[in-house]
């Protein structure tokens, strides 16, 4: 199984690009939303840490936003509770798709949490800053200070670009992205077949 990790800034269009590969995608943000809405043990752990903030019956991003706003270090505490569950779900995803030729991992903290190895192909999504900001402002629960906290908890974009095997310049135009992906997939398969 060929594993492709998609890297890039928050709002650079990683999920959009990941979907265009036409193979199973592990979307960590989607998994986290599912964990927040249905994982009882995760809810209990977060509620125990932040009883004054967690009022709803399931974990709400709005409430977590307040937790992080009060103290940026709380982001690390939340991550330490949530990430082991995400990792477990990722392993289930691998088992479920073990017969597939290629899978894509759309995980914001792929590099930071060492969720990849030398066999991975890393694709860096490069987007213009003004385009990213425009897209982020359209998101529900947009909060500039939380986004800055998330960025600070990640490795630099220059580092991520440097370790990547490929770079896609995301202009948010479907045809050019599909064209770039077709080239990347061919290069990966040719390399795999020749080794």
C-alpha cells in the first residue's frame, strides 16, 4: 500500500486536494469531529480537565475555543487526549484499506506527531496567503487567535515543504489540480514499479 501524506498551511486546501487523488482518504479533522460527537471516554477526560467550560452533552468546538483562548497551553492538553484516539482510528483505516494500492492521509499534525515514515510520499500544498485568509474567514467558528495558536503548535511551512517529495501550487482550480495529481501518481507508481 502506497501512503501519501498531504501537508500545508491551515486553509491551504489540503482536504480539497486529498479528495482529488481518487483513493481512500483518512481525514483527521472529520475523525476528530466524530470523536467529539460520540466518544464517551474522550468527553469524560476533557470534561474532567475543563469542567468550567464543557457544558454541552458532547464536546463543542466553540467551548474548546474558549478553553484555548483562556490559556494557549490547553491546546496541548486537549491534543494529548484526542491524538491517541485519532492514531487508533488511523490504524483501523489502514487495516480496512489494506488491499488498496494507494491511500491519502489528510492529517494536520502528521509531521508533528510522527505519524509518517520514510516509505511515505509527502505532498506539500502551497497556496497564496490572501487566498488562505479569505477561505479561513468563511469557516464557522473562525477565530484568528486560535488559528495562530494552532499554527504555532506546528512545524514551519518551510520545513514541511523541504521534506516533501512533491509540491502542488493550489490555485483552487479543479482542472489544474487534477492534472498535477495525475503527474504525481504516475511518478509514484513508476518509482514503485521500478524498485
